[in-house]
C-alpha cells in the first residue's frame, strides 16, 4: 500500500465532525435500507469503510461484512465486524473472494487512472455475477449547492461502465442551527456560515452492476 494511494480523510483528525456527519446525514436510514435489500448473503466487502458505521448495520447472521480502511485513525475495533487495512487500488484479497463489494462516499480519486484501478480491484475480488455498488452524491440538491467546487458524482462515467443507478431522496437533518453551521462551514467555509435552518435536501446516487469477468 503506497502512501500516495491514500486520500486524506478528515474523520480521523476531527472525530467530532465525523460524529455529526454520521448522525445527521441520511438520518432516515434510506441508504442503509436500500443497501440491505440489495446486497446478497455471504461475504461482502466494504471498501473505504471509515469507522465501520455502515458495515456494522449491514452485518447479519447470513451476511459477513469485511471492512477495508486505509486510515488507522478511522478503524473502530469495538465494532463487531472484520477489519482489513488497505486501499481500493490494492485490495489485499484473492480473486473471487466476495459475493459483493460496495463503497459509500469513499470511491473518489485524484485522477481517472486511480479510479480505474480501484474499480478493477473491486471486480477482481468479487465473484462472477456478484454485485458491485458505489454510493455517492448525486447533486442537484441543497447540500451540494453549498459547495463552490463540484462534489457530485459523474453519472455518465458510471453509466458508460455498465452501471445502472437509482436516486435516493434523503436529507441532512441536524439537531440545531449551530450544529448545522459547525459541520457545513467545516465542509464549505464561509458559504455555509450564515445558514439558519436544520434540514437540507440531499440526493444520493447508488450505482449498481453485476460483475463480469473479462
């Protein structure tokens, strides 16, 4: 695992901000519900698992989630899931180990080459006809409009790769205006410093494809 393959993530250095994000983003649990219905039983890999928040909720008696995360500060060993250290570009498992693999808000890279390498690795470790799922910002919503930089996924890229997609309509829902300002200003700077509400429209894209061995 090369240091250059690891994308800096704020959660390890600012756990208080990550706690707000995990609690307030998709508070209704629509993304978790969609993943739970979609993912098969068996062995499933969570790529870029963060602190294991999603993996823990998707684990069941019939589904074993293995969480892979490059940042040791993010790994929460108190969660009852299997942990592995690694990156999307270099997944430390054999060919066709998993029945499915998914990534939630983690499958982003500095360039197309890294994106292709990460996707190739996911395809390598998932069995033929197993499921590949990428969850990301869809855009065209209140949340993404707060950013001065593009933070929505490139839908055309995934469609051209053979992925279908669905849009999940959810929200960021905060306990107070002060909490909303704290997190969103951390994300977006002065553009979010004067917000005065607690609920923000948020659209999530879920890209889905059956794995094919070429």
